[in-house]
C-alpha cells in the first residue's frame, strides 16, 4: 500500500471512530443541556408566579385593611366626635401608630368642605365638590382612587367612606402615601434588574418602577383584559431594551394591574455556569476522544504498515531469491560453455610455449614476441576463469551456509566486480584493509551481496571523478569485524538519513532505483547477527559501515537455515 493509501485509511478510521464516539457524547450533552434549560425555565416561571401571587395577596390585604380601618372609624364614631379636631387628632394618632402609611385624615361635609382636618397640609379651606373622587364616594358610598397629585402636588391616593345620618351626609377621607406601596413592591425584588409595579386601567404607573419610569408616567406594556383572572406570563422588554419576563395579574380590591418583571439571565446564571461546566466537560471528552482516536489509529496503521513492510521484504527477498536462482542457472551455463573453450585455449597456449622451448631463439626472428603472446594468452584465460569463478561464487547456492570467511579476501573479490565500472567513470577505489583480521563464521554469498549493493550505491552517489574508500578492521575486543565504504558524493540530508533503510524509499531518480537495496541489506545483516550504519553530512559524502560478529548467529545456527532470500 502506498503512503497516501495509509493516510486515507487512517483518516477513514479516525472519522469512523470519532463518529461512533462523539455522536453519543454530543447527543448526551445536548440532552442534559435541554433538560437543565427546561427545568430552570420551569423553576423561573413557577418562582415568578409564586412571587406575583404572594405580592397580589399582600397588596389586596393592605388595601382591604386600610378600607376596613376607615369604615370602622366611620361607623364607630359620631360626626360630632370626629368633627372635633382635637378628638380627630387623637384618633388619627392611634391609627397612624398602627399603620404608618396614612398621611392625613379629614371629615368632609356634603358641600365638599372640611369640617375637620388632621395632617401636614393646610387644607381646611379646600373644597372637593368638583373632584372626581368626591362624586364617586357620594354616589357609591365608598371609593379608593388612583394615584394623583391633587392639592398636595405629591403622588398619593385616597380612601373615602361616606356615612348618612338622617338628612346629614359626611365623608371620612384618608390619604395613603404611595411610598408605602413602593416599599411593599420592593420586597419582591430578587435581583439587580428585577422590577415590580402597579398600572391602572389606562396604563399609568401607580407606583415607582425600577426600569419602566416614575409613578404616574405611562407604560408601553400591553394590558391583559380586566376580567382575566390568574397570572399571565409574557416575555417583554424593559424601557432600556433588556429582555425580561413579566408576570401580570389584576388585584381584587382595585382595578390595578400588578406587574412583576424578572431578568431571566439573573436566576439562570447557575444554569449558565452549569452549561459552561457541561460544555467544558464535553470539550474535555471530545479532546480525550480525539487524542485517543489519534493514538489508536496511529498504532493500528503503524502495525499495518509494519506488517506490509515485512510482507514487502519477504516478497522482495523472494524475488531476489528467484533472481539468484536464475543467475545460478545462467552462471552454471556460462561457466560450462566458457570454461571448456578457455581450457582448450590454455592447453594450446601451453603447447605453443612447449614448442617454443624446443626451438632455437636465435633461429627464430619473433621467438620472444611469441613467448610473450603465449604468456598473455594464459594470463587472460586465468582472468576469464576468475570472472566465471566469481559468478559461480556469488550465485552458486540457493540455501545459505555457515563458512569460515576471510573478510579481506571477500572484500577484494567483491571490489573486482565493480573495478571496470569505476574505471569507466574515473572513480578511484582506495583499499585500506587491516592486517591479521580474524576469520568470521557467516554466509559469504549474502555478505558479498550486501557489499556489492553498498559499493554500487557509492559509485552512483559519486557519479564521476571521485574517490571511494573501502576499509576493514576489527573491534578492540576482536569480537566483531567491520567493512566501511566511504564516498565523495553529495551526501544524504539529515532528514532523510533515518529513512534510507525503509522499503521502497530511494533518493534516486524515478526509474533508477526500487528502494529495496538497502532494506534487503539491513534484513540480511539482521538475520546474520550483524548491523549496518550510515553516516553522512551534506556535501561531504556518506559512509556505510557493515559490522559482523566473529561467530554465527546462534538462533540461525540452531535453525540450520537462514531463509535469507
């Protein structure tokens, strides 16, 4: 599989694992968020309804108590007693001691003038004949007004009760301070933006509002029908545009609408914190899942890549084994077909030399040249036989053996295969072979294959007009020997140095390399108990060092077969 294929496979695995992991987590997070939001909204609405109902009852009780006090005063005292300013003052002091909400009290005759007055204002001469509240109380006998300014020029409302004694009709009128209503409404504030106020049927504020204006100003809040009972919950906005939730209900004692407004962000702040914690929890879970998915898929794809790499190595080694088998058959055929003519040529060259021995050199004009030619024929025959011998030595066995090998001799033989190639490219082969190297026990053919591959790569790296240095040596404890090949090529970049032993990785141009040579060398040496190391610096060439133990790999010796190809 190509690198892009592993990337696509890894991406698909990650997407599948993330889908199966994140979808339930996100669904659970959304479910909890929805449940929390629904629960808090229900609590907000129910709490707002409870506060509104409690405040409505308190206001109705407040008004009912004040009306009852005035009615009790009217029907338990005579006109003569109440029209006495001193006595009225005493009674008012008692009433005010029990209820601080009263401002003043007056006894008003049927013509609208005061018969007696107790309070901070100078209203003895005031006449209420033309006032709306006076007409209402004379008609109905009892009246509670909306908030108005009146003679006092201060927001207030009045409770008036009329009593008829024969032909005489008189009124007890008490003024209630609107501050008492404001104070009562403020007790329902539960947050910095919460609000509670009263509206009359015309939409005028009957109390101060924290966010919707002052008393007796007009409010834009739409009023529900007067006959509608119960508490109406509506989303709305404050005067400054903040989103609010309003609970509205009509009072029973007065045609006033109680409005309690709550900023939903304040009571829902615990929900926001919970949602934040939930989001952080989900994000943490997503991060853990993503990290786990990344590591898991990397491990899975890594294992798959290792498996494919090993399979590719086995396939490459099998292919190499097949090539070596074919080369062995070809070498055997070449050796048979070439060695026989070579033997005949050598015999004839020897026979010619024998004949020349019998001749008198002085009698033959070219006797010396003929002897030299016969010697050259024998030399080149020996050279040709050496080539065929090395070919058979490289591919003579399909199953590896453990032989005593002289590293210097094996290196010399391997160099001879590439001397001609190096000569054509004007590359100098420098040999620095250590003396008295101990023999090693290994497979000479496999080691020769490794050295051939390294030398061939070195020639390709140099190109032309360079130097390749081959060194041999032994470890200080003489437990292993090494062969190093250094070239004067361009070198290998540091970021690529760690990948040169990977299968199918090559720095050569397309079509010039398969990327299997060094991978096979690494595999061969690993199975022989040796190792290969590469060192390079850009512009300073590269050095490949092959290290081999003196003794054979015990595990391979026990198996009796290296299975290298």
